[in-house]
């Protein structure tokens, strides 16, 4: 029997806790800092996800057998390194491998060096040089902050005016802090976007089932980027033929490249793909489970997630057979009014009790807290209403049936999740 600590406190972590709670080998399940929904199935610990020293101490004091580090910030800060130095087993890439997400410049240079298909790009650390380049560019152009920006550091500019504004916000106003010290300006690629997550122990890489997410805040992919307004699995566009190309031209070369660079990647590798007329190309890497993709991928997993985590940590992923259900999942995010900009917190959430015990609809909490017996809003993305069904159309329909039962002040959600 094992004690497991999951680091983080959003919808992704709730999905991981939900799946781990099904393992017969876990005697104690903890989450730091967690949220109100997670608190119903794990012990929440009041430690910030980036507080490495306190997280290590808690793990020692409570004889934690495995720490699962899921958010990007603690991975980039080296939490897995610190756990291993304290002789605590930890799931996730070390700091030097997490650079594949924490620096978009490193990631794009890696793709270029090892021939991994991606779009053309230029890197700038000087605002005026970047502005001069944009004056002569063909549009649209994609402008990205180099560092971590809560999933919001990517701006698609349709003309020079939009590009100049984006550049000023990132490099001069520093809306993403030091993440904007350098920018990547890259060609805009057209096609269907697909998310693919994969388990890797540094040698073996095993893809999960495909997913698609919806980043823009409004229907029809309008408005600013968010951390994700919903997702579904499987992707209708991700065929077995495309999957084979991605495995041989992107996944496997990436793991080999990271080993060549002396940065073996162990954990979950996330590929942000775009299916162009010239074949699949890579937009970006993440060094961890995606959000909200995790909420639609893990409900399809048949294998014990703890067994997979341990196989990755121990470097024996090739010994485990990972199985998936032949079903479909859709997740609709309920967000606070004003998100991804400013929003208010503390509104009572009504209707959740109507979905308690429902087999086919799972509510993953993202930004919630509890006062007495009442769930309150406590973040930009509040809930992920997730439906499991035999086919995608039914999953989407059932997810929106669940949405109709829930309400809170200013609640905002997209009405076209899973329809494309």
C-alpha cells in the first residue's frame, strides 16, 4: 500500500486524483493545495504548488511514497529534482527536461536541430528589432512569449497593428513578466489542432488517446486565449495513419533528441499538433498533463494509473500494457464572468447536488472553495462538466445536459465544445 501526494489544485489535478482513487494499492491520497472538489476524495494540504521546500518536508514527515508533480511552474523550478535528492520518488520531468515547456525558444530550436516538423520562426530579445521584422511580415503571424504564461502567452496577430500591440504588451508592458524577455514570431499554420499526451520513462514513449481542446473564450474560436474552455476525446481528425506519422516523426525523435541533449524526459509529454495539408506539424510541447485534456483522456483509461506512474519512475514502461476504453468523453468548462481577464470570486454554486452519484457525468473542480456546506467560485475556470458515452455526439449532448443543472453568478461557457 502506498501514500501518494499530487501537487496542484485545478481541474487536471482533480481528474488525476479521481483516477488514482480507483487504485486498490493506495492507502493515503493527498493533494497540495487542492480545491473543494478534490477535498471530497483526498486530503488537501495548504501548501502552494511552487513551495518546493515545504512540499519536500511534508513528504518526509508523512512518509509519502510517490509525489506526482503536475503543474508547469514547480516542474520548471525543479521540484522533481528536489524530491529525488531527498530520496522521495517523484513523477514528472526534472528541471533540465522541463525546459521543453518553460522555454519556447529551447523547444523550437530542438525541433529545428532534430528535424521535427514545425513552422518557420524567428527569435527576438530586442523590442525594436522585432517590431521592424513585423512591419515587413505577411499576416497572420503568431507571437509567443518565451517563458511560462499560464497558457495565455500566444497571440495570433491578423495585421501589423495587432502584432505591434501584442509585442508591446509582452516585451514592454511585461504582462507575462520575465516570460516576455524573449519572443518567438512564427508563421501561422492552418489546419485542425489536436492534443496528444504520451507517457515516457526516458527510453520508451507510449501515446495516450487523442484529444482536442478549445482555447478561445467565445464560441466559434473568438476572443482571447484561455487556459482551455473545454475538450473532447477522441479527435475526429486524428486518424490511425496520422497517429503513425506523429509517433515516428515527432514523438520518438523528441525522446531521442532529449537524450542526445543530456536531458532525458520522464513523465508526460504533451504535443500541441496542427494537421496541415503538408502533414502533422508541432506547435508546442508541454512537460505535463494538459488541462482540460486530462479531464477527457483519463476517464478513458482502463489501466491503473498508479501502475503507469511507477513504471515511468522506475524506467520500465516497456513492461506495462496500457489499455483504453472504446468510448468518448466531452468536457465543458464553466468559467467566471470576465475570464480570462479580471473576475470576481465567492459566488455560491447551485445544482451540483443533482449530479452527485451520476455514473456518466463527472464534475471536475478547478477554481472552487467550500464554506460550511456550500461550494463557492474561487478561480477563472470553476468547473469541468465531463460526460462519458459510447460516442462523441452523445458525450457532448450529455455534458450540456449537466451544464444546464448548474448555475452561479456570471457563469460563462462555450456552447460549441466538441461540435467541430
